[in-house]
C-alpha cells in the first residue's frame, strides 16, 4: 500500500533535501529508542520516520514514490520496509549533534548482528515477457561471507579479540572542562576503528574483512503484468549481514521495451486499425491482432472514423491478481488522396444515386472531395 512519507516527516512535496534532513533529525531525536527505552510505540514511530527518510532522501526512490505513490508496485511484491532498518546506520545523522557517532545512550554495540546493505539491479524485458511473465537469470556482483574463515575475518583456528582500549564498545569517552561546565564526548576508537574487536591474524583470502566479492547468478520469476518502473524486491539476496545479521535485499528495477504494434496504458492495450471508406460504409470483418493472437471482429456498416471498439479481457493480466485489462481498437477510415477515372465515375454515380449533383467547377469548394479529385 502507498504510504504518506511526506506526511510522516511533516514536509511538503516540494521540500528540499535540506528540509527533509532537518525534519528527520527533529523527529528522530524525539523518538530515538535510547531516549524512549521500552517504549514500543516510540520505536515503531522511529522506524516509520526512518523508512520515510530512506525513501525521500534518495533521489531515485523519491522520484518513483512521487510518480507511483510507492517504491513497489501494486502487485504485492512486499513493502519497501519489510526487512526493517538498522538504527546503527544513523550515526552520520546524529554525529554533528553529539560530537560522535553515538545516540543518547551512546553508540550501539558494534559487535551486535546487523543487517546487510541493500543493492539494486535492472532487468530488461520484451513487451511480451512483461505481459505474460517470464523466468530470467540475472547476474550481479556482490559480497559473500568468506568460505575460508566463515565470515569471521580471522585465520581459521584463531579468533578476533576484544579491543583493550574501548573494551569492545568501539568508542572512547573524553571529558573536557570549560568555563561553562564539564562536557563528555565520545569518539571512534583509534585502535579498532570502531569495530570493538581486533583481528591479530587476518584471513589470507579476505584480508580480515570476512567478505569476498563474487559474481552470482539468480533465477528470478517475473509475474505477468509488470511494467516499466516496477520494483521487485528479492528478500535476503543483498549484501551479507555483519556478526550473524540477516542479508540485505536485492531490488530489481524493471524496464520494458515498447511494442511495435500495441500501446499499453496501465492494464489496457490500445491499437489503431485502418479501413477504406467503402469498408466503413458497407461493414467489414477484420482480423485484429492481440497479445493472444489475431481475433475476428465484425465492424458494422456505417462505422465512423475515430470509433473505438472494446475487446474485453484482451489486455494485460493484473499483477498477482485476477482478471485482465481490455483492448481498445480505434477505427481510422482512410480517405484516398488520388483516384483513377473508374473510381471517380463510381463516386459520381454514388452521388447521383444519393440525389446529389456533382459540379466539376466547384470541386475545390466541396470539402469532402477537395483532396479526392486532384
């Protein structure tokens, strides 16, 4: 479902990046879990404003949200915030307020499990693949836990040690006495660089990072009915988590090539069919192309140019839903610009049979025949 992210942050839709960041800071400080311990309502509110900020602070995600009202599409692939957000990633926002990367209760435990980063990729589909769905293989470059050290970063048989400077917290406290009183600030530990642990014998394969970059191929089932701009999240296919945390998610941006025959509008399909003037007058049986193949449609006698007929259920399937859109066929009656003598005589006879008088000297003044009798 669409979420009111602008309302959540209390900003207008034309708010600048600075306005969004300023509004987020104000609300985040109010509802931060360290300021509201054991307050589930505040925690949920903090998650909500965090989710809104993650979308509106990212130009691409904000553009999708402004256009579609969501960063997913209505087919129900899952909400943007389904995997949750990591409070530890907010250090940069609070750093300029607290003089360090901690919150009201100090920096979160650097050794606690943390969710991996999300990644994005793009997949290109043909018009037909988008309409009917398809299974595709996509290849991405991503980090995975090192299979030599199992993600620990340490040489097999050894383990990381708790930093003796910060005691595993990743930060050190500093007290300063000024004329206005005594102040305490915390800074990142210079020995462990904020990790809380020190690896004395790094793994030779990953060089102590615990992760290696690999090319991975993933099979993706694209449901019928997707369209350009849709985003399909694949849970757990993003970057690996830290300290046993869950993997991030992979967001697949879908791009659909246009069709040479069909014009798609939502779940409906539009085409134009050209017929001659006599066929419009007398009626004609047409073989109309659809995504399911040609169907026969009887155009009634006397059909006017611009008339639109509907072929029910011949449109695009609804994503993860029931039913299909319709196909609309617009009839264009072609008026010939040049006629041979036999055709001219036939039309003159038609006029006479209709009680009309043809005056060759006035043909330029006759709107219908202006372009016919050149």
